[in-house]
C-alpha cells in the first residue's frame, strides 16, 4: 500500500503542521464517538481543515478529507474506510514535513531515500491468514464507524482473541498494534483517566493499515511488500559484551506499573557488534500502587541481577546474550535464562561516549524511507549537547500530558519534554535547576525524535566528572525492608 503526499513549500510548513495537529484531534474525536454519531459541526470541521490545507499546498490530503466529508454526508458505509485512508495520508505528510525540518536543522541537503533492503518474506499460509486479516480490517472499520460508546466486553474479548491468533501466526507487528488497541479499549470501558484517544486512534489505524496492506500484498503476490510488513530481525547470539550505560528512560503509569530503558554503548567489539554500537535494554514491572518506580530497580531479574547496578559509573559485563541490530547498526540487547549481568571496573573518563555528529544524523534521516507505519520514536538520534541554554517550561496543545522546555545548542532549538505527572517530577526538578542563572550545565545526553516539524528532546542524563547523572531517576533512598513488605508477589 503506497501513499503519495506532495510536500508543501517550507514557508508553509508551520501553517500545515498546525492544521495537521488540529486534524489529528478531529480524527481522535471521531474515532472515539464514531462516524455514525457525527453531526454537521464535525463535518464542517473536517471541511474547514481541508480547505486550510489546500490553501497551504497540501491539496492531496485535502482531497482525501473531501472524500470523507462526501461519504459521511451521504451516510455511505465506506466512510470509515475513507477516514482511515485520510488518516494514513495525513500521517505520511506529517513524517515528510518533520524529516524535512530535521534535515534543514542539521544542515543536510534534501536527497533521495535509500532503497529498501531486499528481504525474504517468511512463509505464510495465505488460506489461513486472509480470513484473519479481513476480519481485523472489518473490525477496525466497524469501530471507527460506531465508536467506542457501542463497544463492550464482548468487543474486548474479540480483540483479545484476534491478538492471540495474530501472535500464534507470528504476525508480531500486527499483534503489537492489537494489544495497544485492546489496552485502550479496556481503559475506555473502565472509564480510566489513563484512556488516551491519541493512542487508540493511532494504533487502530495501524492495525487497519497492516491488515489491508498484507491483504493487498497477498492478492498481488508482492513478496517485497510481504517481507516489509512481516519482517522481524533475527537475534545474533553474543558470548560476551562489555557495555557502558549513558542514559536511562523511565516510564510509570498511574496504575503503578513501571518500565525502564537503559541506553547502552558497546565498549569493545564483539562478533558482529562493533565498538561504539548503540544498544538498548528494557525491563518492565507490573502494577504495584504506592511503590515508587525506582524501587523496582532493587528487585532481581530472572538472571539474578538487580537493575540498580546499571546506574553505577562502571562497565557492565554481559554474557550469553543476544543482540538485534537495525540497518543503522543500533539495536536491542536481549537477555536469556543463561545470561549473566555483572559490574566491571569503574570508568575513569566518559569523553569517548559524548560524541555526536549532526551530519551523520542528517544522513540517516535522508536515507530513511518514509512509511505510514513509522513511529516517531523509531527514527531517533542519541545526542549530546554542549554549551546549551534552557528556557521556561510551557504547555503544548499537541501533548497536554507534557511540559516543554526550550533547549538551545549549536544554533538549534529542541523541545525538551517532561511529563506533568509524578513520574516526571525528578526530570522537571533537574531541568528547573539548570534554569538558574549561575547553574552549571554539563554536557546533556538525550534522545531526539522528529514530530510535527519539531526536534523533540527527551533529556536522560548529564555527564559530570564522575560519570552520568540520570535525570529521570529520583535519588530518594529506598527502604528495602518496607518495600518487601509492601509488595505482594502472590499476584
């Protein structure tokens, strides 16, 4: 499934991105309420946004919106599919604009994307797969048509069943999207304050897009499209890895669950993994209300190590593990039952882990083939900013759960984000401290992704003389005895 979305002139970028942000909100409202419940005001809103985009040069997207308006007014059963197609086209345009803005910021000239690597599609049982895909596509279109207000426990059960079937058939990309849709539906049915229309609309569209794309590829016997949609990298076993932790990303939810992602660098080449390669390792903990997220780092993993050792300024030695690398040479560390994770010697200098090359970042962006399946955070860059300044936090209509600190370095402005909730308190406190007039601001390490033509920065650490200080990790002492009494391991 291909989408052609011409790029408006750069002068119109701000106007287009503002219209796209409003359009995303309109899509989210319609997906939650359902097209069958939409009224004249909803249709007029889409029509006005389409006219605004047409004036700014995004006539292709405007045409897709006009088709949605026409079908909704005619009570056409194909209106839901038209909306999902418009949502897909809109997403492609947003990615084009965002990567174009990033290239401009990093000083890279526009260029042709790299050819997609040749991949062999896994063997699929088309006879068994087609009915599952048709049911999923119809389910997504039905939910968009009727909205969440008609969903029920039976709808959730159906989603769960299709998730298990997709997992059994090793449709991992599709299964992941279905899981997110199911999670958001469960939150909606439970009237949870954690329900996110944004996540629901995005992953429902992604589920539909993968389903329709696979059906199209099977019908046309397009092995290249099948390979792209079904591809998953095989892990490479590694006997021993020496790693350095340069940043930690923390996520915690109101239900008490928490996840940590450790950003790693390879200190010594090992097999197919070169020195300096960028890896990530994640750990997830189930909901335990009243327990600070950092407390989970004191609990042993299946490999009998406590993740808190990864916060120490030492090398980390890992044995009997595996690595999955992407086309850029970065990837994920995977631990198995026999893996070991132990601290190595203390590092005396961290200079080698602070380099960042904007020209290389521009080259990666230029070579990236844009797809409506792109996640913003998938194409990210690890950056280290020196001689940086930071301004006062502001709110953003696009993400009301975030506050944004403008960070300037090297003639570029980044939108540094921190969540508004308790899980973002440590980061907000750290960033506020750096705003003080006499504050020392060591080199700042973080992840940058490209969203709505902005450079969005997730600050993770600053490099002090003794090593990295992890900005998202609260430094409060953990009372282990009280923690063990609080946790109930029977559930």
